[in-house]
C-alpha cells in the first residue's frame, strides 16, 4: 500500500515570484480577502436558511 504525496501549498493563490518564500502585499491581500469571503458566508448562509424557513 502506498501513500499519496501531500504537497505543502501556502494559502495564497496569487502567482508567486521566483522565490516562493517571499511574502508580497498581493499575497497578503489575497489571503485577507479569501478569509473575509469565507467568514461572511457563515452568517449569509444562516440568513438565507432563516428566510427560507429552515
């Protein structure tokens, strides 16, 4: 039985420069926007569920 190789990808999905350890403003902004989107989805989905009667 073989195990799958798990790659360790950073959370930023923006294109990286040649040095992958460099954190740029673009990476930070993309991470913050992604986090804000997911944090906003919880109350939005609860609001939609409440409006639908669930």
